[in-house]
């Protein structure tokens, strides 16, 4: 009504086109809002509304309730007086049927439905929602795109041809793009050089990688980078990135796996001329000084018991390192082969 009144008010000829577009946009947004409210508002879940001796009326959105039985309305929605008045004073309360869904009687499968899914279902129907390729758009699956999902605590299995060191950390790569990929040693600080420059020379332009290291006090630790390194100063968003550690160095035990927390932002800091880094303070390695810093809790999950370092207590948040190795896939996956950098990444 506001949009129509605004449309009919006097306006200079040169502004009529702008006003028409504005009013059309307002009407379209109103229709979308109406559809959204019908799909997600509590009143839309009350089928049949309430009946009265005069045929009854509907509270909220929905169809006419004439000829239907009344249903119980939760107290938190309407007061008894308002409800009785709107129903002509003849309030009928019946038990909710499985199809009559309200706040106090939702179906289990609808409790987990988010507003966007309900909105999509209301517009396109249940058939489109159940279609694996609705409107020709293929859904992403965890099997095809594992790095779009947070890390799992489940353990995988080593491949038959894995070297002994790879067999140690291979189980923790489950639900990653490297889970089934034969791995190749791409960087070894003892061979390629203990410097950030040597690391950048070997790793810039790489894809997904896993780092494995050891501190001077014997802690074995590692980190998974699903995005690789480019050296363009990017703060990579990777929800599947994680750290792992054997604090006492005993790799026969299960490692502690520390996933990214607080969303995907700043999971990996890919800064030119710097060493590998996960989050601003999750794990930062300076190969020039052979030192690693770890502060957990802000970007990566804390240790069991609330510890804020993945190293031993005597090391605290800062430890010297004596071994750093990085493994990548021996062959690029299909998604990596077809990857095209963003326009801001072209050199």
C-alpha cells in the first residue's frame, strides 16, 4: 500500500522511471518477505487456525479455516483473551495431529531445517529440495569436496606404499583432499635449507600440503594446509585446516588434533618472505631462527584440559625446532588441475 501510494503521488516526469523501479523493488521485496514469513513464521505452522460459530478466521498466514477443526495454540503466541475474541468467543482446543506442527509440536525432521532451506522449499517445492541437482545446480558433497567441511576426529588408514613417516600422520588426513593421494616430500629443511627464503622457493605455487616437525625437546607436531602457498600476502580462509601434536613425542599413541575455530577466516597466513604460519598465533615457524611459536585458543582449538600450546610445558609457547618437512600430493587432483586463480592472483 505504501508503495502504491508513493507511486501515485505527484512526481516530475524525469523521475517517473526511477520511481517506478523503486516501487517495483519494494513490491518484489514485500512478496519475498511474505513468502518467507509464510514458510518460517510460527503462525504458518498452525494449520486450520481456529474455528468459531461464525465460520472462524485465520491468525497469521494460511488458508481459510472454515470447516476445519481447531488446534491448540501455544500460550507464548497469543493471549487467551485475544485468541477467544478473534475466534468469536468459541475457542476449541484439540490435540495436535502429526501434521499440525506448532512450536510445541514440531516434527523431528523439521526441527533441523534452517530458514534458507524452508524458504527454498516454499518457493520451489519439496521435489526440488530432494533433487540432488536442483535446477541444474549440483550440490557439493563431502566426498567430492572434503576441504569445504571442518576436520573430522575420525582416523583414516595408511596407503600400502606410504613411507614409514607418512604412515604416522596419514590417519589424521581423513576427510581431506590428501586422504587417498600418494604423498611426495616437497621440502626438507635439512636438505633444502633452514631459511624462510628456501621454504618459499620450494613451496610457493604449491597446493594442499601437510607439515611435520619436531622440537628440540622431542615434541612431534604437524599442520594441514588445504590451500597451499603462493606468497602473495593472503590470509587464507580454510575451514578444514588443523594442527596435530604428540606432546611427548610418542607417535605410537594417538595425536591430539586441533581444528580451526571461530570460522574459516585467517586459517593460514601466506605472507611473502615468511615461514609457514597457521593463524596469527596458532603455529608460526621462523626457519631463519629455527623457532616455532604456538598459542592456541584464538584461532585453533586448545589442548585437552585447556592448554594454550602444542609443545611441552617447559617449552611454553615458544620452542626450538630441529626438523621441518612438508609433503604434498604426488599428482594433482582433478580439482587442482582445473583450478584457475582469481584475477587478483595473476602475476
